[in-house]
C-alpha cells in the first residue's frame, strides 16, 4: 500500500464508494503474494469482528482463501472461511447451468449473444468457479433481437422480475439497459441490450460487438468482449458504487480489473478504451478508476496513456454525475442521474431548447415508469416520493 498516494487520492475524489482500510487489506491478501499477502491478512484478522463482516468483504473471502492457500499460508481463520469457496462453487454451478440452458435456447433461435460481467470473467480470467461470486448471469443481445428473445424466454417459462411490467416494448430499449428474468426461485438472468447502464442509445454498444471474440460454453457458440472492453466495463461499472445512497459497497470490481490486467495486459488497447470513454462521455469515471488502480494496486498503465487520460476533456454530464453521486441524497440522487442519462442519449442533438429537453425527459420518464400518459407523471412522481419517505421512516424505526 502507498499511504501518501492514498491520502492524495481521497483528497481529490472525496465521496463514498471506495474501499475502507479493512477492505483494502483484504484485497491485498487476495491479490498480492508472499509476505505482503500474509501481513495484510494478519492485519485484517486483527481489525475485524468475524461475526460482523460487511457484504463486500464477504464476497472477497473466497478469493482471499484461494490466494493464501496457494501461497502455502496456514491460519485458523482460513479454515473457518474455507466453506465459502464451496458455497461459491455450488452457486456458480447452478448459475452456469442456467447460462448454458439460455444460450442453447437462443442459439437454436439464431439470437446472437455475448456473455458479459462475471459469467465471462470467471472462465476467461479466474478459471475457477469457487473464487469469484456472482448473483446472476448477464447476457448481452442486439437491440433488434430483444423482442424475439423475450418471447422465447417467456415460452420457456421465464418471467420478467420487476420492470418493465408490461413487457419489453420498442421504446423501452431507449430508457432501460436490461431486464431481469426469473424461472423458479434460483434461476435468474439479466438480459441486456445495452451493456452500460448510463448509455441507452442505439450506437452505444457498437464498439463492443465490433471487437467481440468468439467463445464456446459447453460447445455452445457465443461471444465475449475483448480484454480492452472487459476492463473498460469493469471500471465504468465501479462508478455506480460511489453514490452516497448506495446501500451496498462493491469492491469486487478491483479484483476483476487486476485479474484482467494480469492475464491480458499485452492485448489491451488503452487508446481504444480512452476513445470509447470520450465517445460516450465517460472519461471522468474511467480516470478515477484507473488512478485508483495505478496508485493502490500498481496497475502499471502506460504513462503516455495516463497522460492522455489526464488531459482528456471532461463533459458537463459526467462532472455533474459525479457531483450528484457525492452530494445528492438517496431521495433526489437516482432521479437526477436519470436526467443525466437522458442528456447523454440526446448529446448529439444540438438544436434542442430547454422546453424540448424537459418535454423529452418527461416522455423518457413516462416510458421508464410505464405511465399511460405524460400528464400523469407529476402525480406518479409524488407517489413514488412518498413511498420512499415511508420506506425510510420504516427503516429508521
């Protein structure tokens, strides 16, 4: 660890969402080797209460146990947490069986697929079902095939969980990035037509598809993102956990990035990553994530690239998104971020006045919340606000 860099990092990027001291020690024990891993583990076990481990650390423990056992380290705490590896392996077996079933279903119906997030990272980089937990599996498909894919899933017994309650319509593709489908109590998939939550416009995923690589899962043809895009997606995804209202801090994105870099550093096109970020107004979250990885985990990004990233223009959208995550409350923050998502989707339309933007955003929210008419939107938002207040009061009690 580098205390001076850490202090400087948090001075520049204040806000929730970054690992605590205890979580960074566990990350070190999970990702480093030799004496450094052992010292970090010992410090972590001295600091924590084993009966009150936070969820983010709990999800890292299978990797920590794996790494320390690989180093030949013996410790009573390792024995205590070894069962988490078995639990992770068992859950991943179920999730990958679900993934194979859905991929086969889509393959038979000529639906082009791309496996993303944990379901792609585990076979490509971690190569062990017991060390990288996931809650569901994520599949990206082309927007023009969403309607067909949804019908196929419903015919096979899958139902949409939550919104969109009225099914995936054409206009849904421009306000939502994905829908969750469930079958029974243990099978769950996230069906994406956009890989990045903040980018819900037609061309947002073209780069991912153009640079996709073929892959087979149990002899079923599918595809995965290039290493460059895997790293880009993991870093952009991290920005969502920097919000003050985010209930669950996630640090697993850090181990994802480190494993991607270890396995595929020479294949990564860093300038393409920057190009993607500039194209979609995501330079600031990328810069923050890369700075953190460079300073805390010796990512060794090319100096020339880091210099270009530092000098790259930050748009008003991404700056305001960061300020919203740092300053806004759980009550207003998510709503303001939807406004920024809308602005990003119309960023190329230069002739829209203020009235047209507000009207467009109203239609955006109408579709998002499945309201029959835009004129019912104010009442619907008030109702949603009152529900949030009620839930907050109940939680405080």
